[in-house]
């Protein structure tokens, strides 16, 4: 792990750093390699953290990971701004927002103006991370969690994944307001957007460009809306 903010940390900034080869490997089974550890993580009651102008390369987990760890109950993470970072070669998700606890809240997150390219690409391709996928921006909920997500924006990013550009994983957790998805370029993934939720999570997208994805948008939420999208067959990054 490169940088970790926890407990009641607030008003911090991580900027203009280079992270290389973060994380480790624990081989619980010769056929199942488990990677762990990222570059920048926030957890529990952390607020007002800005993560910007950093470069990460070859991360064995998720380079930037605001997450509630197992056993975390009733905590609030708020006002996290992730912008103008360059992320290449990672294993799980370039930005992973995840809840492994209970009744936690994620409020006021902005993921903007980042370049997140070359997921896997011979370094950690799909299947050799613990979860068996390599995404770009992932919202994850472990079984039994009841997290609340509010006021989340993903805008003006360049993304290239393996499995999914923007992924909403797990049946638990509630988005009390739509996930805002504007002005992104999402390329080269199995799914540009994958939202398997029929309730409690809708996406409000505008002016996104999808290039070279097998499926541009897979979204079963009735309230989701994608406006002014451009879908191209070729890769545009």
C-alpha cells in the first residue's frame, strides 16, 4: 500500500506522485493467485481528500480505492475528489469504490479528468486477479452490505478496461441519487457500462462516447437514462 487514510482523517491532498508496482501476492492455491494492496486508499470516516496529478503503473490491486473494509459499520466517507490522474496497468479496478461493511455511506464523490488506460494488457489480464475481472471504475458491494451512495459523478475521463468501463457490482447498496456519467470516452471493454441492478441504482448519462466495446451499455434499471451518446465500432483511444 502506498498511501492510506483511515479513522477520521480529513482535509488531505495527494498530488504529483508516481507509484510503481504497489501491492503483493498471496498464493493460497497454485491455481489461484490473490493480489492485494493498491496505491491510494481511503476508508472509514474519511472526508475532504483530493487525489490529483498522480501517476500509477503496474498496480497489483486497485490503484485508487475508497473502500469500507470488513467489519466497518455506520461510517461515512465524504467529499472525495479524484482528478487528473494517469493510471496504467492494473489488476482489479483503476478506481474501486467498495463497501465490505454494513450501513456505510459514500457521499459527494467526483471522479473527473483522469486517463485510465491499458487495463491488464499482459500485466494483470482478466482472470488472474482475485475477483476475476479488470474494470476501470467499479462500485462494489459485498453480500449483506447495505451501503448508501449519494451525489457521485464520473465525468470527462478516458477509460480502457478489459471487462467493464463503469461497473456496478453486487445486489446490495442503494444509490439515493443517480450516478452521473458525463463526457467520458469508454473503449475496448466487454461492457462500456454494466449496471445489472433493476432497482436502487440508476445512471444518468450524457455525451459519453463508446468505442470498440463488445456491448456499449448494459443497464437494466428502468430509471437509467443515456442521452447524446456516441457508439463507434472501432477503438478511439
